[in-house]
């Protein structure tokens, strides 16, 4: 539910609020209206006019924005592996996993481990992925970092209190 509120707030910021402070019709769109059908037709016509390259770029941008939203979402407890985003990019580009592995001079098995979350992204891989998908390499590393923090957060935090330096100092 919080995600829907956040999306509405971002939309309100982007397109402006009405006089009543609401975005759009609070009761929902009248999908039977002539105006709605015209708008829907115009959107479909514009989408159909996109070249394959434009469609791919739109899909890439959507993935990039999802990556950024994932990093910025402080309330998520669900881990999204970098491999999930890589899969989305490969699907949008219509490129097979093995073909991509060979293209980036990687063993297909290693790429498979990365896609499945059993292998972490290192700096070199982040640079390669950044170049391949035109994404800042830091974004890949930040996703990896967030996932590590989420995993550690699921472990009892109290387990780490034994490593406080004051415990060592007081034990002497």
C-alpha cells in the first residue's frame, strides 16, 4: 500500500496537483468516457509507432528506474538480486544468457551463478555490466550492498554486540 502512495506522491510532484490536492479523479478514471477512450487510442497509436530501438530503450530505462527505486526504497525487506535485473535487460534486448556470457568474455556457468544470486558482483563485473547496459557501475554495487545489508539485518543484530570494543577493553 505504501508503494501506491509513494507513486501517487511522485506523480503529483511531476505533474502537479489539482486544486483539491488530489491527482486525477479520486473515484478512479471513467473508463467508459469518450475522452478516456480517445486518450487510450492516442497512447496505443504512439506506442505502435515506436521503432524496435525506441522500445528497447524504453524498456532499458524502465529497468534502470526500477533499480534506482529498489535502492532508494528504505522499507523493503525483499532482496532483489542483481541477476534479476540482468535477466530483464537480456529479455528486453532479446539476447540469450549464453550469448551474453560469451560477449562479455565470461564463462556461461559463472554468469548463471550471478543470475541466480550465488555469485556476487565484483568491481570488474560492475564495470562490464555498466558498460553493457549503460548503467553507472556504482548502481550494480549499491544493489549488491543493499542485499548484503538486508541479509545481515535478518540475522539477529544482538549477535554482533559481542564484537564491541568496550567488551574487549573491559575484559582485560
